[in-house]
């Protein structure tokens, strides 16, 4: 593909050049905060609600679902607002700067257990409404920092392979932070005997860890974002379309529908598996709570290492092929977990590592597809609307977590799972509950992964198609200038 002269398109050239290590590290750090909070939530929040706060599984799952109903409203709105934000730091960075500290505060409040009543029923309903309110505010703050951050991928570079590399750095911090959060949890759980204090101390540690890297991201990429933002305003139509019309345009983008479908099913499999692992390790495999973080680390450490392997392979065979490789290995691991028996510990860790091969592609591939979809929209409409596209991706990310926890809560409730009553001995679970846990560890995630594979097969934007899109955008810029 021929390049335009630097004099004619300096910012365009800059947006396509190779990114230095400092920029990639700073950008990647921006996903550390959302990752550590989401990871602890995915693995421990349902257990915290049922076994520490004493809330029934059904009510616990409902808390998360209500929060996501609100997200269905606020995510696209924040996406549109960030697209329209005008500041000397560009469209996205002010959201990260001002939202970071409130995000950390509401995260800590999610792990507090207020005393509303000495009556168990009244206390449970008091906690239910407390956590619903906190969930609404926390999810709003998560959107404020995470959605504009994810939209930056398409703005920092337009190079096809650089975006995959940038996404690799992002999820290296994401998965690395997830591993770190589990290590911190293991240290806290081993050091503090009281479960209530355990989770409160853990929340403070994770809350601080969530806030600080967001400021590293803001300061580390600010200069590049500011330089590219000026060029974006010059080349993009600034027509402000009504919100519903923008939604119509977004959902008429056929490749985008494939991407959100691939991501939803992949992320749902991740979240269902993550949420059920503590129950599976303790109730089915008969291990102690201390074994749970070890299994989680086996999955996530493998996923972290494989990110860069899959990124390298993707440059040679394409994103779709990488997705098929990873998902196939993951499906084998999930089926193996269904047949796993107590005492087969070595086999359990082998399957955890095998699952990590697939989990890394669930992070890497859908997110690296998103910028390609956005450029197709720019070609058709003349506008850059990263915010609204990424708004729906972030919504799906949180919806996948909430839906996964809600489904598990309902399944455990129907199966007769006995929640822990604070101050009482841990109950012995009935056989029906153990079978429900096995069902959640294998058939549900496997079905989601298969559906994601079907959609990936029909995804239309290849490396060659993307190159044609960029060529047409450059040609249009040349004509307009």
C-alpha cells in the first residue's frame, strides 16, 4: 500500500507508525484497575454474598442483574458523551482522570456489610437494597473510566498488527493484574481469620490498585492523544446525529454484530467458569478455600503467557484462525472438568492450564477486531464514533459478568444450595447442588464457546479487507484536502 507524503498527512502517518514501548506500557496500565476489580468480583462476589453476607443465591444474582439493567442505559450514553467531549486532553482522557477516585471508593463500599436489623429476613432485604444501590453507582463509575479507555485503541494507531500488539499489552496488564489480585486475596485470606475483615481489607487493597494505574495511563499517552485529536477534528465530520439514529447506524454495521456476538459468548463462558470455580474446587473436589486462588492463577498465568504467543501467531495466520485454535483447546478443557473426580488434582491443574490457552484468545481476538469495525463505519459515514461502539462492548463485558452470576445464582437456588448463615457451621451441600455445579462448569460454557466459533467463522473483515478500508480512507482524505 502506498504511503502519502509526511507533509500532506503528518498526523495520519503518526497514527500508523510503530508505537514505542513507553506508550504501549502506559496504555496497557489503563486496564489494570478495571481488571483487578472485575476479577475479584467474578471469582468472589457471589461467594461473598452467599457465604459471608448471608444473602440467598437468588437475591445475590438479582443484585448483579439490576446493576446491568442500569448499565444498558448508561453505557451507550457515556459512549456518545465521550465521542462529543471537547477538551485540551482529547475526548477520552478527562473521563479517566475525574472518574478514577470515585470508582475506587464505590468498589470498597461493595464489600462492606452494614447491620440493618437483628431479624435475619429484614437484614437480608436491607443488604439486598444496599448492594443494589452500590452496584448502580459502581457500575456507572466503571463505565466512566473503562469505556473511554477501551475506545482509545482505535485512536492511538491505525496499523492492523500494531492494534493486535497494543491489545496484547492491554490484556497483559489485565491478566497480570488479575493474577496479582488473586495473589493479594490469597495473602489476605491467609493473614486474617475473620471473613468480613478479609473482604474489607481486600477491597481497600484492590481499590487502591484500581485507581493509581489509571493516572499512569492518562499521563503516559496524553501527548500522543492530544496530537492525534487535532487531526481527527480536521478530517472527521462533526455532524451531531440523534442518539437513536446513531444506534441504527451502529447496528446496521454487519461485522460489528458478529464481533459483539463473538465477544458476548466468549465472555459469558469466561464469567460463568470464573464464578463457579470456587464452588467447584471446594464442594466438588473437596479442597479447602486456600486451594481456590491456586487454580485461578494456573488459568490466568497461562492466559497471560499465551497472549504474546497468540499475538505472534495472529500476525501470520490471522485473528480468526487464532480464535479457532484457542477455543478448541478450551472446549476440551471444559469437557474434562465435567468428568473430573475428587482426588484427581494433577489432572485438574492440567485442565486449568489448557483452559488458559483459550481464555487468552477470548480477551485478545474480539477486542482487536473492534477498531477494524470502527474504520468501516468511518468509511461509510465520515465520522469517528469509537465511544458508541465501545460502549456496547463494555456493556456486553459487564452484562456477561452479571448474566453469568445471575444464572449461577438461579441454578444454585433451584438445586437446593445452602447459603452460609453468619456464625453458623458451613452446611453440607445436597447431591443436587453438586450436580448443578458440574453442569455450570462444563455444558454451559461449552455451549457458549461453540456459538462463538460459529459467529467467528462468518466474520467478514480479513486482513486484506481491512487494508482496502484504510486505502479508501486515505484516498478520501487526499481528495478532501
